[in-house]
């Protein structure tokens, strides 16, 4: 405490013991802070890697959806082109048949 004095040898020895105890307490607290800091660093690294994995997974899902939709679009365009060609063939063959009757 601030009002303690070291006027005698016994009081000085008691003060030295108090200071040594305080140094020990500070060392223990610093050790705990160091352990906590190390733990937080490990958690931060883990969360960073987890975030990267999640981002990669979402990217893969988006890529898969885009590939699926692209294949679907190509399929629909091919069906449309085949339909147009079928109508064109049907129209031209009926014209050919009608010309035979003239």
C-alpha cells in the first residue's frame, strides 16, 4: 500500500516479499494472457481457413448451377431449331404435293 514504510529491516524484508509476490502475480497474469492470445490466434487461423473452404464450396455450387443451366439452354435451343426445321420440311413437302395436283 502507498502508506507502508520501510523504516526497519523487518518492514523492508516484508516489502521485498510483497514485491516478489506481486512480480509472481504479474508473471502468472502475463502467462495467462499469452496463452489466451495464442488460442485466439489459432481460432483466427481456423476461421480463416473455414471461410476459404466455404467460399470455395459456394463457388463450386454456383459453377455447377451455371453449367447445368447452360446445358439446359443449349438443349432448348437445339429443340427449337429442330422444331423450326421440321415445320419447314412439312411446309415444303405439302407445297410439293399440291404442285402434283395442279
